[in-house]
């Protein structure tokens, strides 16, 4: 078994390239080999890691063991009649799309990158542009196989083992390792998206356009300008649906597993991305937006525009960037307005700001989305005043009944975690049953005290 597991000690970060920590990284090639590396005496515990696209420290385990799951990446079964796929935990969403899209199926939920593993999608209960009507990723998982701390493979399902299943969905990898999952797919008649795109002059108009569009379109999202004070919150609202075969004629190709270009290791635009020049870049982006109704686009530019450049996070330089994402109730739009003003006044110009509306909440205790508005911001580092300003914003979000997305976090204060996640103790109780000795650990859990009761 040992010959099927690669071992290396190295420093790891999230996609934001912040807060590096050093761990023993193991890359097993089989589930059997994976089980042999789990021992209760493993120093500092174990955490699984996929393709490293979480922005913060959720897939890091400083001083401990990190299991790279990308060696266990098979598609185990695909039923094109029923529209289900069973894939290994280390299988990427890109691989699933490449397999199922030519036969008329698509992922029920996809984030802004297709380079995410099935295990990571479940652990973070990822969401997409269609949360308002289709929920999050875990809502479409019908069964999963979990490798527990005891070395047992346990079959979980939302009906048969609901507490354990929903604790694992959105459980940040801390209940065990997802080695396989069955997902219900979405039927499509082409690999194209019919898109309506419109500019808005301000944040209020952006909100006004998103509200009705969410009832009319499966996919809805807005890019907003977070850099220019006089135009703060103006946006580009994109609303989409899967196009019919009749609408597109020749269907676009399914996205390749390989990005078109890869950013070289020396590339860095960090000084520009931290400067007022971001406002000029936003102006260009706003004016160049191709507006119109019923435009036909391929899957890739609509869902995954950043995937066109491999390792695009390198443009932020070695210091990296923060992605800060929060959600607040639907009647608290004022917090979004305040957040943009607060960040601008502090000189923190977000290089990318995305606004959308969430729908119904998942049954998972730690799942991030709930009915409300969510704003995601990229902030280039170093950014003087960022820690203090974001801490102030955390307080406003918590007071409004909102929360920060833990799967992307690298700096939240632990005293706010329970306030933002009122079902935390419920999740901790199930986790203790699944992992009584606290084998599964990560930097995020230690920083926020998520597993202190059995760490």
C-alpha cells in the first residue's frame, strides 16, 4: 500500500496565497492506501485537500498531515438515462462536465471555477449563480461515502443518515474524508447559455434589477464597481438560462480541462491592483460590457471567465489577496451599501466585486447561503487598514443577522463564529460522534475554535 502513496513536506496556502503553513502532504492513489494513513496518533491531525481553490486556510493543517485527494479522481458511474453521476472525492467538476455535457447533462450547481473537486464542493457546500432557485451543491447529492477517523467507510444519505450527511455537507472536511458521491445532474439541450446583460448606474438600480430577474432566470449575478466613490455600486447584471438546441444551431464545444493560458510564476500586477488605477480598470470593464438580450454564450465564458488563465492568482504577487464574502438578510441591503462605502473610505479598492441573491437555506448546519444578499470582494495585499476595516464590517454583518463564508475566510475573529452560525453547537455534537478523538483538523478550525471540544 505504501507504494501507492506519495509523501512530501511543503508549505501550503489557499488560492489567496495568504497565511502559509507547512504540513506533510500525502497523495494516495487508492482509497485503500488512503485508509492506511489515518491513525489516531497522527500529530496535529489530518485534513483532505482537493485542487486548492478555497481562498483561505480551510485546506491547510500546519504541523500536521494534508491528504491530496487528486490521485483518487475517477468517475465511477454515469447514468445518462437517469441523469446521475457517481464520482470519487478527488474528481474535478471539470472532469464531470467533460463527461456528461456532450450527453445532455450539466452540473446542478457550479461555482466560478470548474477546478474544484467533488469532496471540496461538498465540504464547502458550494453555491453558484442559481442558488435562488436550485440551492447549493449538497442539495443535489443523493449519497456519499465518508472515510471516518476509525478507518471505516460509511455510506451517508439525506434520508438514511440525515444528521451525519448534513454535518458533512458544509462541514469543512472536519467530519471525515469524502471518497465518493452520487450527484443528480441537470438536463440541458445544448452546451450554450442564453444571456441578458444590462448596465446599471448605481447600487440601488442593481438591486432593483436582480430582484425580478431572479424569478425569471435560472442564473443571475451582478458585477459591481467597488472602486469609484461617485459610481459606487454601478453594475453589470448578467441573467442566463440554458439555451435550447434550436436557439444555438451548432452547440459550442465543452470546456477543456486545460486553461487556454497559464500565468507565469513571475507575473504580478500587485502594485496596480492596490492603487487607484483599479478605478480606471473598472471604467474600462463597465464600458466594454456587451449588453443585449438573448445573447448566446458558451459555458466557459459565462460560468468560468477566470479559468481561461491558469494560476491567475499569481497576478496578485507573492503577498496575495483576501476574498471577503458575506451574506445578510434580504431586508438589509443597507449593509451592502455601507460595506462598499466603508471599504472605499478606508482606501481598500476591491479588484472584483460580485453581488447576488441567495434562496432557501440548506439543511446543513454550517452551510453559508441563506435567503438574502451576498457580496464577494477581492482585496489585494498588503492593504493597510484591511484588518481593522474588515473587523468593523464583520460586526455590522453579525448585527444584521448575517455571516461570513468560512470556506473563503482567513481572518475572522473567533468570537463571531457562533453568532454568525447559530447551529454551530448542533454541528459540533455530530462531529464529535463521527470523530471522537478529533483526528480531522485544519488551520481554520484551530483559528476559530471550531473543534476545541475534541481537538
